[in-house]
């Protein structure tokens, strides 16, 4: 007899969960402001539709959206909270310019690094960060960087010449990753904290593989945010199970906190 209240409680919890999910799906399919837009009903009911293509199908959801447009038209509902528009005449509405504010969905911009520029969602916060980063891309800052750019191009050309001279292949993807990494790291953090891949006898694919791994991990953590917290709580174990995480974690540790030189400003600015 003692098991009867426990069973009743379990049935009550299951009934509540079933009722909640049913009401949620009904709202998304019928009552939601986005219910009038065409698209797969499963996509309108749950984000697991996107998760399937991003996790199990290797991140192909962007290409699948094109297939949906071919079937449903220029406006397609792709998740319970999102529509996708393929219409150039709508460009000025979506990208409204500085007079109208646009705030990114925090879920959309989540990449496991809440302090990064990519995860900046609030308009005012994004505006403040953009103002700081804009100092690096002013005309005066770029002209000041011109000798560094020329030097990095010269270093890259030496690798091209060595490859021709020794009749060996050179992977351009890795080569341009090394060039970009060396240039931007020195521009942002100074030569002392630069990558210096171009100064090595052989160009390394470390950065290329690391960036690719970071994007692969982002696909997983966006749909399962708890995995990001678990990975950071147990970094050694995670790096053993998922080796690419080691690169991402080490990069995060190096960059928090640090000071970087702002071209045209006196002193430096510290990012956390």
C-alpha cells in the first residue's frame, strides 16, 4: 500500500509533463505569431529539427534551409522562434542601420565563451565593444600596420619559394591561416604575444585544425549548453574524450585576462 502514493505521484508528474509539452506544441503550431508562416510542422514545434541537421547530419542545416525555400517560398519558419527570409527586397528591413536597434538572440550567439565578442547580445554592450575594436581598423591604424603586413607577406612568400625550390606541395588553407593568425595576433596583442607561425621552418596546421575543432564544438554546445559547463568543469577529462577541446581551452586560458594595445590611444585596454 505504501507504493500507491509514489505511483500516483509519478503518474501525476508524467501527466503534468505530457500536458505541458502538448500545450507548448499547440501554442507554437496554432497560437504563435509565427504560426502563419509556412515551413515544416516539426520545425515549428521543436528546435530538435535543427539539432538533427546540425549534430547528426554534420552541420548541414544552412544548406537544408535552401531546400526549404525551394519548397515553401521566400519566407520559411525554421524553428519555433525564427523565420528565414530569402528576399533581397527585405534587406533594408532586416539590416536597418544605426537608427534602429537590433539585439541578437543570446541563444543564437552562444558559443561557450560568454565573454567573447561573438557572444555579445545586448545592443549597448555591443556598441561599446565595437567602439573599442573600431580603433584597430581606422585608416591611421591600418597605415601604421602597413610595414607589419608587408613583413608578413614577405615571410609567406619565402614559404612559397621554398616549396617551389624543393618541389613539395604547400597547403594554402593552412598557409593563409598562419598568415592571418600572425598578422592579427601581433596587431591586437603586440609582437610578444603574436603567433609567429610564419617564422617556423614548416608551416603548421595547428591553428587551422584548432579553429575547425572550435566550430565543431560550437555546434554541439549551442544545442546542449550543459555540455559546455561540464567541459569547463572537467577540462582534462574532456580533452581526453574530445581532443580538439584542448586547443579551445588553452586558447581561452591564454586570453583571459590580457591587455592589448589600442592604436592611437595612450596605454592599453584590458579585456576579461
